[in-house]
C-alpha cells in the first residue's frame, strides 16, 4: 500500500476524513500494534485484517498481523464455543468436555511461546486466542469480539471471561452484544475496503466474463447468497425461499462460499446444502477458494437480489459488500445486519422464510424500487462502514489506552 492509495481513499471519502485519520495517527506516533487471529485465510476477520494492517502502516503506525496455530481438536472446541456463544443448542451427545478445555489451554500455551506479542498494544480477535493474555507484560491488551453474544451460553462465556477479564478493554460490533462486566468496552462496527479486489469497481464485461467462466447463464433473474457454509447463515432456508419464488417467477440461485481453517463444521454444512439442492440445475453451489475475491465481486455485481438470511450475525460483511455495489439486499433481522439495513429503505429485514419469499417476489416485480434501495444502501456504507472510519476508531481507542 502506498500514499497513492491513500489518495485513492481520499477520492472516495473526502480530504476531511483523510486529514482526521492522519491527525489521529500522529497523536499515537511510535506506538506499535499487533493483531492476532486464528486463521490466515477465509472469513471476515481475515478480510478486515488484510486491509487494515497495511493501512495502519500507511498512516505511520507500526503494525503486525500474527496467526496462532491450532489442532483439529482445538478448532472443534472453539467452534462449539462459537455456536454456544451465539445461542445454538448443541446436538444430542455433543458437549464441551474437560479434555477439550484442557486442549484449549494447551494450544494457547504453545502459541504463547511462538507468537510475537511484544507490541505496545495487542489486539486479540475472537475466542480462539483469548487465553494468550496470560503472556501479557506491561503492554495494553484488547479483546475484539466479532460474534453475536446477545444470547450467549453463560457457562461458555464464564469460562472465556476468566481470560477476557484480564484484558484492558473489549471491542464489540453492537451494544446488544456487550456482556455485563466491569471491563471497559468500545463499540466499533466492522468495515469493507472499497479499494480491495473484492470491492473495487468492475466493468460490465468483467462481470460477464466471471459468470461465463463459472458456467452460470445470465438469462434470468439471479438470487445470490455469499457466505461461509455455516448453520447460522441458513443456506437451507435460502434454498427453500428460492424454490417457492420460482413457482411464480423463473429465476436462478447462487450459493457462493467456502470454508475456513478454524471452522471444521463447514464441510458438513456444505454436504447438507448439496443434498438439499440435488436435482435442480438452476441452483449453483460454489465452494470457492479463499482468495476468490474478484469472482465474489463480480457475482455480487451481477446479482439481481442479494440475500443474507442469517439467523445470527456478528456483523455480516457480505451485506456491506452488496450494499456498496448498490444491490438490493434482503437480510435476516439479526445482529449487525440491523446496523446496515433500514427496513424498506436500504434493504429489507426478514424474520422468516415466508417474509423472505414475499420480499424477493416484491423486488422481482419492482426492479426500479430495488435500484433505489441499492443506491440508498451504498450511501449508508459510504457514510458508516468503510475502512477509513474503522481505522479512525482503532486509533482513538489506542490513544485512550496509551494516554
């Protein structure tokens, strides 16, 4: 990333925003920052860090990105943490055992020896590396939560809080996710990078070329959901919506996603999605490599309607991406999606399959309304959810912690 790229951001957000960003960076000059997460590929945290860390450096703040290593058992354990923290009841016979908790501590112990945690400020992302805080020195530690804790399982939260309570502060995407505790907390919604390969402008021909490469005709209205293959994203529910809509309006459906190294449940969900879609040649299930940013960009720009029917959602960057591309979005009335969509103006919020069917049918009948909705959504993202605002929030927090 170079200063020419900072100028490119300025063309989008304005000189005032960039000037404020540089002033905040100057106030913490010389303070170093390290971000730590649990996977180098796949998922929204990775996409944020891929742009945010270079932007920290560009404005003069020394910044590193470290990735912890884990075992299969460790990631199975932290996936159960994730599900319980988001309010999902475990299936029959499934539980977190003492052996799994021991593995969680053991893996964090091993990573305490391997991960460089010597920066002035260490920012730990999500539950997987939370126990690394035991390695803290005189530096400042921040726990960044990217998941929906509004109905968190108390036992799981209490276990994690035995570590999180040792931090100087925590960051949440939404006030509703904050758990009662004396720990200082900040509300910082995530963001997208408008200059990244996933969000930069594409020509009509570039979009057409991607659809052709993927073997997807563009001869009918296209519904699209982009997300990891995860129960909380409700891909089966999206297929059910499509099937009912198709009885009245001929259309196609794309479910585009992938798996992440720290999500061992993804392959199981993908298998169930394929089984549900069996026999319908107008459903396209794309298990894309984690670096398919250009392809996702084109799919979102080529879709007539983007769906994100999440049952729980920490934020929903795929909603942000689609809104930035001025697509009409139908999102689950959950978590961070409600920060982005004002129902009926910048998109639709739905609570059920039936509501989603109604809104899809309405937008297919009224494409001009969908275009107006898309433009309104793009403005919301420009005003609130671009990476320059995200970095400003971090710089303010770091300034407060280190003052």
